[in-house]
């Protein structure tokens, strides 16, 4: 079976990490989060990690070339039968074209670019209910009916990140939408974009994502045949 290679294109709070975890139960794949790769490389003190650290220390952003090299170094270690989910990358069309080149070289073509869609109000609502444990750092979602819950893992006190307030979240979502609209158009043109309704229970959303993936796989499989027919072969 050909591996399933996915980009999850959605704003913070749309449930990408939950969905990535559910999809990895259905398909042999790993989540490649640029944040995690970056932290691991910096901690290991690799040349790429040092370069990225220097950019961060000087108050700048890690450049596209370095980000792509980071993803590449991690992706190159995956077994051939293992697919991937890219979360948080690419963010711009410049990164997307760089990624395309890299994926061609590594022979790991995209299966689909999944775009979980949710109203802004719902994104804000979900993100406003996020807390973190002071003791074990576990992420916890609090329910409105339980205003002062403790960490289910260790009983520790919870806190809300200062950037998880409704006003800041709304701003982040707006910035995200503005930044990534060209990216969605880019993958739409490539025939890879699959918008998916992200409302409701995580298991239902996962089922919709899996349907979208399977549809894209069928299309990918039919492509060479269509091309041959078009050529009159
Ligand atoms: Zn805890």
C-alpha cells in the first residue's frame, strides 16, 4: 500500500493535533511538526539546529531554506512504507514550492492537503477552554460547567496561556487566515486541496478526513490512466 502523505492546513484551535493522532491510528504515518523538529535539532546542537537558534536569538524568523532542510532531514529517516502528516508547515507559497521540490527528490508525493473548516467563533471557543498543567505540562481542555478543574493526569493546578484569551485568539486566527489563503489557492490549483467540515466530535471529523483521503487516493491512482487516455494511448 502506498503511504498516505498529508498536509493539515488549518488555524490553531481547529483540532489538528487531535486529528493527527486519530489518523495515525488508521494509517502508518508520523506527524512532522516543525516546532518539534526545530526544538529537537536545537537541543541536539546539529548544524541546522545551531543555524536556526542563531536566527531565533537575533530576533528573526527561521528562514525557509532552513525550515525545509529541517523537514527534509527528519523525513529522510522515515521508512519507505511510512507516511507523514505535516502540521504547521508550509505557511507560505514560497515554502510550498520549496517543499514540492524536496518531496519530488525524496519520492514522497502528497496524497492530500486536508483543510479542516470551522467558524471563527467556534475556534475561539475551543481555544479559550485550553489550559495547561503547572506540574506536568499536560494540555487540558476545561468544560464551562467545571470552572476550577485539576489536571486529570497528576491533580496539579491548571493555568491559561496569556496568548489564549479570546481577543488574542481572534487576532491570531485572522492573521492565520490572511497568511494561508494563498496557500489554499496554491493547493487547490494542484488538485490536492480537500476542505473538510471540522464541526462535531473528533471521531466524526476523523471519519470525514479519512473519506477525503481515500477520494484523493482514488483520484491519484486514476491520473496516469486519464493522462494516457488524453494522449490517445
Ligand atoms: Zn498534571
